[in-house]
């Protein structure tokens, strides 16, 4: 029996390649990077704040499907097309995530899929039982 379980939900965009929305391994869940894309329409939100909010809501849907939630995040990684967008992302992040905030890293990258402005991935704990 494998200790890895693929997690999938319609509450977040479907995987666009050979990867899972998340993998649950024991009491941890590792998410794929999430763009600020509406899961129903496939459209990106029009601005950085909207994309950050949507990316976090997509993460939340995946975490819930895995038996976790935003309150169980332990590590978040944020990828930005423009590091100048960090203040706007940080504002959305602080408004959505509960304290204590998880550990976090943020990087500016050359490009993101679909010309997105932000991509967010996470690691969280899940209830074992």
C-alpha cells in the first residue's frame, strides 16, 4: 500500500499536465503551485490582488479536499512575476490566512504559466485518524 494519495477537487483548477493538485503523504499534504485562475472559467483574475486571492482560495479548496485547511499551513512559497507586486500580495495574504502565519518564502521569477502574476504552493498538516 502506498503512503502517497493524490488529492483532487473541482474547487481548484484541474492539473494541466502530469502532476496532481496535491499529494497527501502521512500527516502532510503538499500542494502544486496554484495560479489566480477561476476553476470554472479558467480565466485569470485581472490584477495582482485578485490573482493572489484566487490562488489562496484554490489552495484552500485543495487543502480541504485533503482533510486540512489554511489554519494547518506550515510552509508557503510564493512566486511573483514582478517583485514589485509583493506589497499587494502580502496584504491579501495577511487578510486571508489565519495566525500564526506559516513559514514563507517569496521569489521573483522570469515567467509564470499562462502569463500569471503570482503562483502559490504550500505544505500543510492533516488530521490522521
